[in-house]
C-alpha cells in the first residue's frame, strides 16, 4: 500500500471481530516496533502482548470501554525511564520513543488489515498491578489489535495552515 493511502486508511477502531490474529502477522507488527527509531537508539521500552481471552475483566479495570477487550489481543507499550536518553535540560525522552514505536505498530497493523485504537486514558495503577509492571517502568499507551468490525468515520483534522508555521512561531 502507498504510504499516503496507509495513513489515510488508519482510523481509531472501536469494534472488533474475535477472528484470531495469525502469529506471523503479529510478529511483523512487533518487528515494526523493533525497527522504530528512538533517541540515541536506546529503545527504552517493552511491549506486552496480552491475549484478551480469559483476561477481559482484568483488562476492563485498566480501560473500561467494552470494545477495548473485543479484539483477541491488546498491546501495551511501557517505558523504562532509566534506559531512555535524557536531553541536557533533563527531559527524558521515554514517552517520545514509546510513541514512535506505538505509531509503527499501528501503521504496520493497518497495512496488514488490522484495526487499532491508541489508548492513553487508562488507569496506570491498575495497569501496573494487573500486568506486573515493575517500579521504574511506566505504561505509556495501549491498543487493541484485531480485525475491525466497524466502518471508518470521516476524520476531522485541522487545516495545514493551522498546524504549520515557517521559520518561527506564528
């Protein structure tokens, strides 16, 4: 698929079929995250692959929307703070690196016919408890991963001139 078509096709899926995900396709998606750029190539994250079957009640304590657990898999990306590159002013880039890797996951999934939905409005304490995430590691984002059973809605986006300026802030 052409890249422009791919990014136009991607949307936030909120209904999934229970059709299983082929292992080789899951591996391609996870490999896309592995190939994602990160600050100083540190890759300060771990991706947790969660099969929803038998875990739906726990997962709904992390994020309560029913569609969150419809897909056969949920992916969590967790940032390892101590492994991330830190800018001279002290800014830790773990969130940026996790976001890049998650975006690679989402675009690779779309390319393979899967649906995803970027989730950041989750309960981080429940996520840490349920998924056994250790101290110093932060859950950054989740996405269901599965075949969509809804249809895309028209995307509402700002115009280019509202989000771009040249040379200095305008």
